[in-house]
């Protein structure tokens, strides 16, 4: 045994005391850091499509699963995530405005930007004093990068090459809000390369979720208490093309509807060419499929559709409309329309107005063409002035409103089964299977399904009553 002189004993004890104190400090420091991690607060701002909304909800779930909290974007938070859109130059302008305002109002917070805008132009985002830049994929890695940068007070970037993507990114489905309607992303990417659209470059090629995974997610959401499921994606009509045996979208919808018979299933936007006799015959046998179909159109004039490089003409589109109305009597068909596309003449615009009247849409979204740098349409001759865009938008919107009122008027006196969602003033509101908004007098109806009878057209929907319903 080594003998330690007494004169050194006090010094050695002091050293070991320091080591012990330091060790205890490190232990409690780590515990404190873990506590901070568990209580970090995030705010989200989402621009763009339903796919972005789905992916935001997935990131919220990833964070809450790690013990963090999600607050309103307007509240003071430790971190902010802005999920961007880049479908038009106008969308890019909105992205920049939101990012600048967030940094101005929250100088000490960590700000992360993801989505199509940062995928397409990360250099522009970097100039906006952003801490973390992500793209339109690998949301889990982006969330982890946010947490790392918040803990270490550093900056980071998570980006890839969209056109090289080959695998569908699995993300948790559902949301953090009241359990009424959930989205399930079944597909990502697009290979159409329409002349006005940047999305194939920001989202990459078609990738499909496995059918078994989608069915399992649908069952999970039903077990969580959701009453309606919306199948969404960048172009869901292309689901299955990249999978072995190339299964059809109709087969997936059939499998999901059978797996959750007590849950409504609603389809996202459809490419018109998918609507065939076989497609309609297969789907009309599903009682829980909502009879509302959003058929992508963009223009009702063949020459404009050709310049847009759409994959159909008005004759094929009208065939899809007629097939749906034949197999789903009374269904709601909705669409999008771009007005004042480069080179669109007054005659071409008149043809579009005539065509949408022939289709008889239940609802429409009217968009004035917005230039998107990096697309062929941006360099086309015949770019229209804002005055022309606004005038044509008003004309198209007026026709769309006429058709919407006519469709809702046709529902007066009919019974509808409504999934109620939230109070609105003195009414409680919800949506029918055809996605018409329904107003009733009542309260505490959240996430309940009730039959009502439509009494009148009201606001942007219809008013209904619980009276005179046959039990």
C-alpha cells in the first residue's frame, strides 16, 4: 500500500471534492437540458396545398412525441417552422413576407423553413436570416436538425436533389386538432411537367405509399376517433405506377373503404383520365366513399390546354364528368381554373366559360395566371396585364357562383348526413358527404354525424334542420 504524506492529504481531498462537485453538476446539467428539451415550444405556419398541411401535422406529431409543445404561430415560441409553397411567384412573395415578419417579431427564436420554396431556391431563403433550411422531403431529419440547432445555437441545412428521389417518405398521419377529419398522404411527386408548374422540380418523381401501410394507417386513424379520411397527394391518380404489379388507385380506395367501414373516405384531386367506366363501377359499390370529386381542369379550351401541356382535351374531360354523374347521381364535381394564361384570347376565354357551364360544377377555385420563373410558360409571349387577369377572374368567378348556388339549391328539401365540426356564431357547422357546408341551430355536436333536412341556401353552404327527419 502506498503511504500518502499527511501534508498532501488535504490537497488530494480538495481535488476529489472538485471532481465530485463537477460530476454532480454535469448530471444536473444534463437533466436540466433534458427538461428544456421537453418544454420547448414550436409555432407552425403552413402555406400551400393539403400535402403541406399533412406534412406540417406530421412534424407537429414528431415534436410532441419527443415531449415538445405546439402553440399558435402568433405566440412567443422557442422555434418556428414555416412550411412553404412555390407554385407561383406570388406564393414565393408570401413566403418571404411570412419569414421576414417572423424574424422581426421573434429575433431570439430559431426559425426553420422547409417546403417547395426552400427546395427550389435555398439561396433566397438563406438571405432571410433563417437558422435551418429544409426542402420538401425528409421531414424527420429536418425536425431533428431544428432540435440540434436550438440546443447548440447553430445553423443547419437539410436538402437533397428532388429529381433523384425514389422512395415514399413515411410520416405519421392525423393531426393535433379536434378529431373529426384526418388526411392520409398516399402519394408524392409528379411527372406531368405542365408548362406553368414548378412542382415536378420541387417534389420529384412519383412515389407511392405501400397499400398495406395506407390501410394500417386508416385503421389507426379510425381507432383514434376520426370520422372522415381524406386521401391526399401531389397527384393521387398516379398512385401505384411505381409499385410492383402497378396496382390501381381504385384498388387502394376499395381496400381502405373496406378496412374502415364506419369512416367516410374522401378523394383528393383527380386527373380526369383516371375516370373510366371501370373506375366508377368499382368505386360506386363503396357506401362510405364520399360522392365529391375534384377533377383537375385548368382550362376549358383545347388550344390553351395544349399550351399548358395538359394530358387531356375538353372532350375527354367532359366524358369524365358525365361518367361520374352517371354512376354517382347528385355528386358534387369541383375543379380549378386558371384564367389569362399566356396567349389566351378573348375567344379562348369565352370557350372556357361556355365549357364550365356545360360541366355544371358544384364549386370552383379561380386563379389568375401567375408567372413562375423557371417554367416554360414564364417565357411565353402574350403575357396579360393585371387588369385583364382581374377582369377575367371576376367573370369566371361570377359563373362559378351561379353554378354553386344552383347546385346548393338542388339540395333544398333533401336529407343529408352531416359530420359536424365546429360552432360558427349562432350555428354549428359541418360538411355533408358532397362537401357542402351545412349550418344548423345546435350546440355540442362536434364529431357527431346526424341526418338533417336542407331548408335553404345559406352563405357559402346551406341551412338545415333536424325536423321532419324520418326515424
